[in-house]
């Protein structure tokens, strides 16, 4: 299965990803990586870089590693194709505009695409590729569009969480449905099921690690990932990953079906 990673931080943090090493945490290796992508919010917009090649062969990724993104919200995805051809349009994260905001989405799992299309009529947002993941994103935005149109500006967080939670519940009977969704204000994560080391499809599908540092420079360094913060001021960071990235006890599995809303590095709501 694919691997997901996300970060929410109170202050911009520098994120260095070595996707080859990072993917090993989840058991992916060479031929199983059918593409990669990383997205981060910057100055009210989203920078998105993705390729349909193995990260080990990517000059583009080496450039990103040399000039890593600094952001408060980052999403990344390593693809192992289950639906859709290995092409750029099928690589994640995906992005769309809604309500004058750039929305981003990445999914780990294998959904029944026919039942997914029957679940939600897709009119305003159409998939560019042919994956279940992009269909799911378009379906979520169709539901979210109602809330955005009914609100003068950005809908309240509680309203958006209700939409995400209801959508997550609807996805669960269709297959593994771990996903990351960001709207430029909050990061929403849904943990469901994934293939475990013993081959079972079971929870947890995502894990989280939260850290708080008062004033001093802080960093998180493990093989494949480095998150660094420099400067004065309190920093709070929450990392989301398919599997724990380090042996420390601070990693917590998300309960099956749990949805978290994160802003500024902390969990501000859950369902």
C-alpha cells in the first residue's frame, strides 16, 4: 500500500524528506514505488511537486532535498499503484480550488470505484486521472462545496469537520480509506485500516506524534525525515504517518474511523 505523511506546525518548519529511506518505514522498496508527491502551503497558496517515477531516480526530488520546503502544513504521498496506471495524473497529493482556497488531498487504500461514484454525484469537480483516490477527493469537494457556498467565507471548523467525518463514514464500507485533506486553514486526517506486517488488513491506518518546544530550536530526525525549527517562540508540531517513524513511545495510533482536525500543530477537534 501507499505511504502517507503530513505535518502541522505552529511556526514554519523546514521539512527534509528522503523518500527512499522514508518509504522503508512502511515496507516499500524499489519496484513498489510508482510515483511520489509533496505539497506544502506557502503565502496563501500551495506548492505541489509530484512525479510518476521512483523517488530514487528523481533529480527533482534531489533538488527539493537540497532546498527543502519551509511551511506550517505539509502533505506527502508515496504511491504503490492499486488502481490507475503509473502516470503523472495518478500521483498524489491532488489539488483543487474551492471558495478561493487551494485544497489538497492524499489517500492510502483501495476503494471500490463503482460504488464510490454511486455514493456521490460528481459535477463540479472531475478527476484528471483514473484512480479511486482522485474520485474520492472530487466526491469530498462536492459535499464540501455545499458548506462553502452556504457560508460567507470559510465555513466554521465544526461544519467542515462534520462534512469530513460523514464522508469518512461513507467511505469505510468501500475499502481502506486513510486520507489527508487540507484546505489552507486546517489539516484533517482520517485513520482507517492498512495492510499490517502480518498481512492482515486491520487498524491502525495512521499514527500521530505531537511535540511542543518552548523557545529553543527543535528538531525531529529519523532515517528519511528531518523536521527543523529555528528561532524564538514556542513551537508545536504534530506529525502524521502511516506507520511510526521512530521507536519512541510518543506515537499514537488513530482509532479505526477516527478523524482529527489540526491547526497550528495541535489537535483542535476530533470525531
